C-alpha cells in the first residue's frame, strides 16, 4: 500500500499527539488510530509514512505500552520531539468564563489544573479523554460547561477559548518518538548530538545487569535512560529499554556493545537519531 504522506498517532482528533503531528510535520496528514497497536500496524503496513508516539511525560511518567510494541515491530526510531503540555479551557461559542460551572476532561488533565479550577470556582468532572471532552461539548452545546483540552481541539470542534495555560505547573512536557518503517534511514548529520536506542534481555541470575552494563561504564558511555519491563508475562527473565549518547559506529560505543553481547541476549537496535534541541535547553 502506498503511504500518501500520512503520520499516525493514537487518540482522537484534537489530542496532544495530533497537536505534535501538526507542529513538526505540517506537510503530513495526521491520521488517528484508537490504540497504539493500530498506529504501529499502520506504519508497518505502509498505510502511514511516519508515527508520532508518546513515550514519557514529565509528570505522569512513561507510557508503558510502547516498550512492549517497539521490539520486533519492524519500525525504527528516527527522531524525538518534546511537546510542552498546555491546557486550554474552552466553551461553547456564546459562553463567557463567568458562565462556567463545570469543566470536564481526562483525570490527568484535571489533576494538572486543580489549583486553577479552584481559583475560578469551577468544579472538575472526569471524562475519558481530553479531545473527546471537546468533541462532546461541541455536540451538547452546554453553556455552563467547559472542556479542558489542547488548543487544537477548539479549532477542530468550533469551541471558544476561555483561558489558555490553565495548567498549574508550566514545565510539564511530553516526549514523543518519531517512527518509520523505511528499510534505510538517513544517519543524523555529523555535527548533531545523537542518541542510540536499543533493547536487551538478561537472565534472572545474580549480577546479570551489572555485567551487561559494565562495558558502557568502562568505555565512558553516557546512558541517559534505562527501564525494565517484563515480556509476555514471564518473570524468569527481564528485558530493558536503554538509550545512550553516541552512534553505534563510534569506537567506544562499539566496544560497549561488543561487551554487552557477552552477557545479554536478544539485543535489538531500535534507532539512531538526533537529540531534540529541547534537551540542550534543559541542560541535558
């Protein structure tokens, strides 16, 4: 199937993932899928050229499903993007902020706006999805109710923005990975700082992880991420998702991978890609 410059994301139109697609890939058509599995499958099958998948949030932590889907998916990570999470209070076209008695949204969005809602005297109400709340309000047209959702949802559903930056903390950020099924992916430019992502398994024996990671320490490799997960519900062995700074062809990182091969199993390279400049702004 030929991909007509589509980029897949999980969620409803108007979600933060949709907003991320629009921000960084304006020439691609954002295409919504109900689950991460469906979004991955669309990229793998060629229905979509790219995927925009969230992997972690500064407040909520990691998106667990992604660690299980990436290995053996046939997809490669070709980039990372950091999206500031800005909550927008939106109402019907004839509503004013003083009219609003109830704001509904996903529970995480409500938690992030708790103090702001209290100060406005607005009661929070849980809904299953941020963009879904905006869509629902556009259907009911209840003047005393507002939705908390990404700004893009107001545009899509014809709602009026009543307050921007409703979030209590303005440093909340979600990290996305850009995925591709292309067999050959261009290497990042030589001048760019680069990350290499990979997964590996270790046997459930004493010091297995220590031995597997020893080569990265002795070769001075900066490991910026290491997370464990259980695969297929089996506790007898543990798998790890890791990110290190550098390219696999670099001499020291190559030595570290050679040592990893002695103590780990099922090592799979998931991607080599440029760091998002956001990392530098955070002193990373």
